[in-house]
C-alpha cells in the first residue's frame, strides 16, 4: 500500500491527536480473551498494518508495516488516568502504532491516533473486536479516507480561497523547510512538560434522555443543537462553535479519517429559554450542513496548501517551531488565540450494535482530542437508552 496523506495532514504534527473510548460491558470477560480479540481485530484493518513515512521533499505517506506496534495491556489506572498517561506518550505512527487498548477496572479503554481513523472508525474497530470476542468471523477491511480528488465537484472553493492558498504557498516557498519525526518528538516532549488535560463524563439515563429529546423536538431542533445551547448558556461571549461532520458519502464502514467540519458564531440570548436558543442555533447551522462548500472547505484548504506549511500550524502551537510568517498563518487559521470556544462531535445513536452473542455493551464514553484549534472538546454518543457526554479540555 502507498497512500499520500493530504486532507488529514493537519493531524500529523499535532501533539494532542488521540481519540479515546471507554467500553463497559454488562458481562465480565477475561483479559486473555480481550487481548486475542484485539490482536485479531488489528490484523484485519489495512490502515492499522501501515506506518507513516515523511519523504525528503516533505510529502508523507501511509506504507505497509510488517510489524505494527499497536498493543493491548492490563492497567490499574482509572479512565482519566489512562488518558493523562497516554497523552504524554507519543504514538509511534512511523512504526505502525495507531491504537492502544487497556483492560482496566473502569472498563475496556481504546485510544487511537487520528491518522488511524476518525471517531466512527474507532467504533467500527470496537464492533470488530466485539464480534471476534463473541466468536464471529470478520472480513478484511480496506483503507479508506477522503483525498482531494474524492471531494464532490460542487464543494470546489470560491476563487478567493484559491488565491489565498497560492499566496501562502508562495510566501512559504521562500523559507520552506521539511519537518521530521525528530522535530515531532521535541515539540511533543516540550509541550507535555507543562500541560495536562482533564475529562468530565456525564451519563444521561433513559428518562433524562427522553426528556431532552422531547424538549428539542418541541423547539424544532436537533438534540445536538439543544445540548450545545445548554453549553453556551453560561458563556457570555459570541462563541465560535465548531461541529465535526462525517465526510463519508455513503454507508462505508472502512477505517480511515473522514472527519471534516463546520463552524458558526452564536451568543446565547439570556432573555430566551434554552429551547428557543437551540432553535435559533439549529437554524444557523442547517444551511452550512447542507452546503458542500461549507462541509468540505477545510479539506480543500488543507489539501491545497504545501503540506509542510500545514505542519507549522501544530508546531507553532506547541512551541516546536516559530517564525513571523508561520505565526501569522497560525492566527489566520485559528490555531492561535482565536481557537474554537466549543468543538462538538456527536457520534449519534446505535452506529454499532450493543449485543454480540452473550456480551452486551452497557455504555460507551467518547473523548475527542483537545486539538490545537479548540479549547473545549465535547464528545457525545448514545448506546441503547444511555447517552454519554464528555468534556475534554486543558487544566
């Protein structure tokens, strides 16, 4: 295999790029069985049997890896302790390490680098893991993601954006440099000397969930908009809100990074109820969700930029590289002080089954990474009659 890293390039040098999920089962299962299921699940995914190479000209590729480093181990750490321990241990994607699994008293914890896939991809991996655990056979799963050539024709950027991309590529070409995994290590280690995240997990039972569904329906909005309005209630600012969007065009269950997104600005109106604000917010985002240009603009921009210039966004944010030119670029691209105030990913309900033979998933907690362009990351997922909302931010 040999696939060029294009639209997902911004994930390459970001120092916080790990998706986390905790799976709690209703039936106890032994560690050895889980490890065998994990190893088998890794073996069936093409992307998890690859590694990342950065070539001399700065291009990066997924290529075959004969001995991927993904691992499954026992741990006495809690869920949040596992997050904190792993965020300080860089995934060696150059050696084929995209995913780690842990058998803990808090449940089964899976952590995956975003270059291994998006949130849905990790859910698909968990589905494969559960099927193997229950004795089912599973097929090989090919690599999948969105390249620039895959993007819809009607998502093409306006001419102004093309000029913007050409202008910045031309400026960068005068001072261009190629970054390496050694640069990544230095930036990573320096950043995590002074940073640590915190995670809050809130679980809504059937009654609470049904109540919110009714209130959102009465407000004429989605449950996601209703939840966001509640988050904005105590934020006295015109908040920049980003929503992750699944870029898949069909029901493909390939593993890869299909993540894209939109963002809007909204100030909570204290004279109106949460439901009324949620309705207004929903009206604001609906046109963007239905507009291919809005949905895929970030992928066009990242895919059109010189890849090494995209690398500077994360390196500037972590202190791994600095210049006046790239510092300005970082601010324009909202990686500096103008970070998203809220970033929300809702993986919705029942993307994967919750029953596998004698095993049943009780709930899943989904924790998105605190990416360089976000302050408060929220992950939402519903399994059966329970919805879990996590808040992930820096301490």
